[in-house]
C-alpha cells in the first residue's frame, strides 16, 4: 500500500468529521419520536426550531432559548409577541432537499439543539439523522399529531429542560380537549354543522377532510364537506361548494371574508345567506393551522363558539386573553383583542 | 367533398360538447330542466344562479381557451415552419406565469393577477422580438426562437424564485394550483376581460389566413409572391401571442393543447393554414370544453387541466410521431 499526503489528509479529515459531532454529544439521552436516541444538552440555551410548528411550540415553552425564526413575524404579529424574541433574525427552514436554510448559517448562529415538531415519517426521521450527523448538533423530532398534543408538549418541555412550564401548558391543553369532549357529548351528530374551509382570495382552495390543515374543525365536531380524493389541500369549483351547501364557512383569507357576501357565485350557500362565514384570526399564529401547532388550542375554543353559539356561553374574549397571556406571554389590550376577534 | 364536410362536422361536435358541458356539473340540475332554468321559466333561483354565474361562464371560458391556444399553436407552427413549435416557444407562457405568480405573491386581487399575467406575457415576447431584431442576424427565425428559450428560462427562474419567497402555507399552494392550470375559479368578469384580447388576436389571423399560408413556403418564395415575410411574421406572432397571453392569464399554464390540436386538425385538412385554422379553432374549443368537463366531474376535487391535457396529449402526440411526418410534409 502506498500512502500519499493526499490520502493522509483524507483520513485526517474523516477523523475530524467523526470526532466533531461526538464532542458535542455530551448530555442526557432522549429517545425522540423517530426512535433515535439523542444526547440532549442538560439545559439547552440556544435552540433552533426546524419548521414553523416547532418555532411556535418553542416560543411558547422557552422563548429565551430561541436563536431565530423560520420565517420572520409579520409587522401585524409584533404586538402579540414578546418584544425580546420578535426581533430575532429569520434563518430559514430545514425541510429536506428544498431547504431555505444553509447549514453553515445555522451553525454560525451556534445552536446547541435543533428541535422539530410535526409529521413523523421516513423522510423526517432521515432528515433529523442527516442534519445531526452533518452539523454535530443534536436534532430531536417530537410527534406533531393533534391527538397526542398534551404529551408532545411535555416531551418538548423535557427536551428543553422546562418541565414545569410544559406541565402548565399541557394541563391547559388537556382541560381544553376535555371541555370540547364534554360539549360534543351533548350534541348529536345531526346537529353539528357542515363546514367548508375556504382558503385563497377566491375561497376555492380548501383543506380536505382528514388533512392536517382542517383537523381541528373535525375535532370540534364540524362535518367537513370536502371529503376528497386527497388528504391535503385541493382546488374545488364554486359549483361544487354550491352542491355541498355548507352551513358554516371558516376562512383564513381576509380578502375572501370581506368579499364573499357580494360574490355572485357564492349566493345561496346557506353559510353565506345566514351570515355564518367566519374569518379565523391569524396573529401572531393562526387559529386553524398556519402553523399546525399549539396555537390551535385557542382555535378549538373559537370554533366551538362559532359552531354552537346557543350551547357555548363562556366569554370568548376572556378565553383569548387568558390563552395569549399563558402561551404567548403578552397581554393584548381591549382594542387589540377586539381587532383580533372582530376581523 | 370530405373537406367541405369537415367544418360543419366540427361545428356540430363543438355544439354537442358545449351541450354536454352545460348539462354536467356537481350542482344537481336535471339536464331536462336546464333550458327551462335558463329561460327563467323554472322557479329555482339557485339553479339559475349556478348556471349563469358558475357553469356557463366556465364552459365559455373553456371554449375560448381551447380555441385561443390551438389557433395560436397553428399560427406559430406555420410561421416558424416547424411542427414541434407550441404557443409558448417565445416565452409567453413562462412570462405570463411569472407575472401571475408575482401577483399572487403580492396578494393582488384575482383580476389584477390576470392582468399582470397578461401584461408580462406580452412584455416577455416583446422583449424576445426586440432582442432578436437587434442581435446579429436580426429577425432570423432561429435567433428569435433561441432568444425565446433564453428569456423563457429567465422567466422560469423568476417563477422558482417567487415560489421560494412565497408563504408556504397560503401562497405556495395557490401558486402551484395556478401553474397547473384550472378554470375552477372562472367568473363572468374574467371571461369579459379575456374575450376582447382573444377576439382581437384571432380576427387578423382569420382574415390573413391565405397570406399566412405563403409563410410556410419560406421567406424567398413568399416574397416572390408579393408577401413581405418579415413584417407579416411579426404580425402573426403578435396576434398569436396576444391570444395565448389572454388564455394563459385566465386559465393558468395549460400545455399540449397548442401543440397537439393543430396536429390533429392537420390530419384532416393537410398543412395549408387557410384550411387548418378554422378546423383547429373548432377542434381546440371542443377538446378543451370536453377536457374541462372531465376536470370537474371525474373527481370531487378539481383535476388541474395541465395534468389532463398532458395525460391525453402525450399518447396522441406519440401516435402522431409514430405515423411519421407525412401529414406535415405532403
């Protein structure tokens, strides 16, 4: 065998590559949703969230540890965010091949932990392992299914070393879900409204029944009319919406909500005729999805109010105020709350 | 004889396609009652609203888009003397796509998005023509096509950039749906906005169809027959671009129709543009009306037109290739 300087360099580089991550891995072992055992730092102080759902969860659990946003908050979001984190830079997102985040940029922000919160699939398991191997930063993925939300909050709290805070938020989540279950127990299937989720300025983009974008509608008993061939987003025609004749329309598009009453092709839809088109608030995080994270807990309460106005007698403004205080650490004043809910 | 029967035959086909499309839809209206509803003799106001505001504008839009893309395809193929040319050869689709997705990114109203797509589609081809005329060998067809490919690639890069900048939760799905082409959101004002441009573009093509025939012979032959090839070619390109930009900005990017329908028509008429154009317009309108009817009835969700035209178009195109180039050259 011959040893050239070049191959010696390669060997040295290989040793350096394998040694580097190992050095960063001292800490407590944590088995994440992908089944990988990850060495998590005892008290992570600089945490990067890989996608918007994780960023929201991280913000609610341990805002002081955030090092940046996946997408910078919009100006309209700022009054509803802690000022010290609102100004953090936008770093981009890790999503697999189409990353908008350069790993070198991420590393120069010196994170000691990367967290992700969302779908657990082969792609994301592999992504977590690859980014961790490549960057040497431990990468934890927590299951983002809505059904296991309280447990996921606790898991993320454990990883971030804020178990008491996580318990507090998880207890709120459990109470909210129990409240919804108690409400639904009194309402027979036939009395639950048929619901169409309108997206886009024409309202013709929708989230199918069973999709992550519409799942909280079903959780509050809404019967999503869009039972489609897909479990994601789809386009439908106005004629199809007419044929479905939904009793309630939930929209996330301000423009659509403002114009639907005057759009000829929406006339005669029961929700439009009866004035039951509701614009979901979206600051600082959406009530329905955008992102699909803990922000949806207040969406559950909001939907319960919109779906069953005769049954739900609690005060929505107070509920929103409490939620924003507990989760987002801000106390919006009366005018801000009215603007948020009035839209 | 067969030649003379062709146009009436296609016309009957188009009318049948329109009737089928008008009678098909998600909203339950028995076909037998449609005439009564349209005449206002049926008391069902909701059915009338669905027909007038949703279904009929869409059927009309499908016919317009089909005729526009096919007619433009036939015109482009003739002036470039190349059967592989489709209406987006000079970058009109990519340009219109860029303008429209930029409009979505900026959160503009739908009609403004349509206008922006229309404007950038025209501007893209304008830029291509200016470039090709100012470069060495100015006005040559090859230079023109190469400029179109280059500018089209730039517009494509612009579309990718807009996708990257778009909000992945709200804007990106809208952009993706738009780029796949659909008539799902068509309303009467959209049709009213596109109609004048499509008519303005198609009328000169129809009036000048005998002269345009001569372009297929080559510039020198055309000149010897008294036709100034360069100027006529520019006029045809302008007209075909106008109708394509109007169609694309209304319906999104729909591939294959502009390439395939002229070939299908050519099988019946032969390559002469004066015979080809009417057959292409009628066949294109009928084809698009049928494809759009399929797009809104084979599933509860809308199937993007770009997918359906490719699924139907690719096999037909391969079959044409297998038959060889006889239909073009004879």
